[in-house]
C-alpha cells in the first residue's frame, strides 16, 4: 500500500516518445544528456500532483476586482473555519489584472506528513481522486468501496484505486494498487452507498485533512469567478481581441476561454464558438449566461469543415466564407499529457502520434478563415514536441503568409530545441511545465507551477 501519490505511469512507448521530445539530438548537444534527462524527470514527477496554487479569473465586465477579492476572501475564511484550519491567502496576480491567485496554506512538500488515521477505509475511482487532489470533497458516485461498518459521522481514510481494479461495492478491504489522498468524515453510511440504492447522489465524505490543501470552490461566486489554469487565462490575453472584432473559437468547450475572450472584447463584436458535441455547446451557453455575455454565438459544428469555398457561402453561420475573422483561437485537441494531476495515463503511443495530423487539419482551416492582418493563437495542454514546436515549424513552412509574434504576457518558458525553429523563434513561443527553460532569452522568463501547456501566436500578413 502506498501512502503518497506515485509518479504517473505511462505506456513505455509514450514515455520513450516524451524522452525524444526533451532529449533529442539538438537539445543534448546544447545542454547535455544529463540536464535533458533531469528536466524530463522533473516534469514527469510534477504531473502526479496538483499545482501549489489555485487560479481564478474575475468577471471584470460586471464586477469590480476589489469587490470580488474581498468576497472570495470572506468565503475562504468561513470555509476554513468549518475545517478548523487557517485559510489560504488570496492575492492579485502580478501580471494579469483580471486574475486572483489562492496560495495553499500548507507546503505541498509536506504532503507526506498527512497519514491514514482511521481503520475505516473508503476507496474512490481515479476521476474522484483527481478532484479531491484539486480541493473537492468525495461525492457518492465516485466511491467504489467502503469498509463494512462505516456509518455517517465516522472518521475515514480515503484511498484512490490507481489501476481501476476495485469492484463496486466490495465488502472486503481492497488490496490492489491504491494511494492515500487524505482523511475525512463520512457523510453517508456504507448502507446508504451500496444497499438498496444503485445510484446515490450527494456528498459521501467531507474531506477534513486532504494531502493537498486546495480550497473547494464548487458553487462559489459563480457569476463573478471562473476557475481556470493559469495558461488558459494567459492564452486569451495573448490573442488580445479588441472590442468590435470578429472572433472564432474553433474548439470552444467548456467555454472558459470563450467567455474570457468575450469579456476582453467588452461583450462588443461577435464571438463564434464551435464544438462537435451538443452537450458541450450547451455547457458553453450556460457559462456565457452566468457570466452575463451576449456576444457569443454557438454552433454544433466540426471546425475542420468550417471554411466554405463556394460562392454562396456566408459569414453568419458555418461554414464561413474565407478570411472572415479578425481573431482565431485554436485550442487544439491534443494528447493532454500536460494535465495535472495524473495518476495512471493509459494513452497508447499510436494515439499520441495520431494527434499532429488532426491538429494540422484544424490549423489549415484556421489559416483560410483568418483575414490578412488578423491573429491566430494555437495552443495545447500537452508537452510533446510533435504537437507543439513541430506544428509551428510545419505551419511557417507551409504557410509563408504567417509570421510568429511576440507574446504578451510571456509568463512561461520558451520553445524546446529539436526542430528547424531558430532561437529567436523559440523565444516567441511559450511553454508551461514547471522547470527552467533550456536556453536563455533576453527577458529571462521562467515557467510557473501549473499544467503543461503550449502557446504560439501568428499574424497573417497582407499579400505583397
């Protein structure tokens, strides 16, 4: 039995493929094999636990930063008073004027000091476990098994089933590969969970001592705050759409970036949000409504087919006429290998290698839809060279009308060595993965403790 979250496990082929991204010939030649391997190890290690701070974006269109700051502070004071713990601190982000940062009141490095204290165990699935690591309580649908004599009010120790091997409703103590994620108070008895109720709802365990002390923000100031990872907020600022513009968000669900972009445009202009899934489009609509935004138009549509090359095409609904957008965000479907926290990644190498071809389809459509003088931001939440720098290198080669732009703000590291991109081009790219960049830029930017993420910004030049 492991008492701490183990380093995320990858398929051996995927792990070797990641090694090729960070320890390719150019990188090794520049900094040496040892430093390359050290950087990769640091990244893989960090993926198994959450960032040490929580980031929220303020709905500045309808609410003042100061009011939201004070309201959130009071919410956390009350929340942690009930937990009998010191509340975390809330700060304004130093570079992003619409962003608040909640720092954990305890050092993440001290997670080993929290140990199982109860004889009564609750086993949860991986999805539930990941939510707990980010500050959630345990809800009944995520509980796989519980010690037979648990009743409401009992102190319990919570474990996550790492390999998804626990049988639902198991009576005996689970002996598979599990990791301890904290202690809590049972909000339901075992009978409530598994006897006569096939699908219980509601809170199953109130977490009183999680190994990572992240605040629970579910349902908190929902019209004023949007919980996002730092790079997702940075992306919208990098695109920097202006009021009155026409913007396309090609892979928009669940709508965090879409609503941010509309807010930056002061709800003036048009923001088109596309996604192939009706349920995801409905989620975007819900988020736009709670943020009080009216300029967002949603369509259930495949973005790879969003450009119409016929004489009869229009700009009001997909497919759109060529060169009909001032701004395009392509937050592309990707392997997601930068997501944190992770426990056991089950992607196969063939799946990871399949993404670049798919991403190029989206990108090609984006180039057609972007007007000359317009801006395109390409981003992913993965860390492979093939889905990031190699896409940029391909794009600059196949579309000479595109030119890389400086990014403002630039809070992450720079691009990885290993492609035909030159050092000045790598400095215009932005990577987040928690370790120092391999080569230096004049402005001395470094990564933050956040998810793995990549950002590139292009401008489409006018024909000469």
